[in-house]
C-alpha cells in the first residue's frame, strides 16, 4: 500500500471549513483513499473514502486531484467536537483481509 | 459504537499470565480485526479474520493468538503477557473489503 504524508497538526476556527491535506504521490491505480479520525481515547471513526471521483457524505467531502497524488478532506463547518487526529490511508480495497495501516495523522484543533 | 463491544474495557495483569480480550459484534459482518495503539506508532494490525475459523497475521502478531469460532466473536489471547504488550487494543469490523471499518471503544491493558 502507498504511503501518505500529512501535516502533523493544524488549527481551524469554529464554524469555518477545515481543509486537511494528504499527499500520496506513489498511489497506484487500484488504491483507494480512506479517511478516519480519532477523538481522544475513543476508537477511530470512519469518515469517507474514494477512488478518483470527489465524494461527499453527511460528515465531510473528499477532493482527490486529477492525478490522484493528493487529496483534501473538507469538514465544511468545523465544531469543537471535530477536534481529533485525522488519518489519511491509501490501500488496495481487495487486499486480503481488507487491512488498513494507520500512520501518524494530522491533529486538528478547532478553536472557538 | 453500536454493534461492536469490547470486553473488558480495562485490565491490569501480571507478567507471564495469559489474557484474553473479547470482541463481540451484532452486525453479522464478515471481517474482524485486532489493532493495538501505542504512542508514536499509530494503530498497528495484530490479527484479522475473514470468516469463521479463517484468520491471518498482521504486522505485530508475535505473542498473540486469535480465534473466531462464531461470526459474532473474535478473541485475542496473549499467551504469556509481557510489559511490552501494555497498550490500548481496538477491535474493528467491516462487511466487505472496500467498506470503512467500525471500531470498538477499546480495551486498555496494563501488564505489570
């Protein structure tokens, strides 16, 4: 599975959009981009995933560049409860056992 | 998260004793996983299961064994606990390979 690079930390004002970048320049054609987050001491929470098209759900939007070498997770109106560590993961969906490998992530701090 | 329960939530045990952690799901999902989380290491896969009696190793499987005799239960056993196995253990489930995972609330294990 391709490696990802994320900034270690970011700040965002409450009510503003939080844009979390992820670089995955070695991504392969059959690898998906997944985003999870982890709020302090809780289990990780799945947010969204995509292959090449932009995706949106009730939590967030995922924007993947045309060359698929980077992506951005957008939380449209960040709240204090969105303070968490956000993990960007790329993987082949058909991997045996559907494994995910979590890296260091981005610590997002939403401030009032 | 609804549909997945880990027990116990906290445990303190002595070095050399066997320990079993339980993951129980009510979603009838095919895939189940055990991760451990340590500061500076993100989440690392220990073992996973892709069906009843079908299991395989993850990246940090040494010192751990698993069993899945029923769809709903996935047990993680530390045969002889060591202090290096002090960690937070998360169980996760998924229905299909491409799906996002649902994680449990975690078990905090301390080996003294």
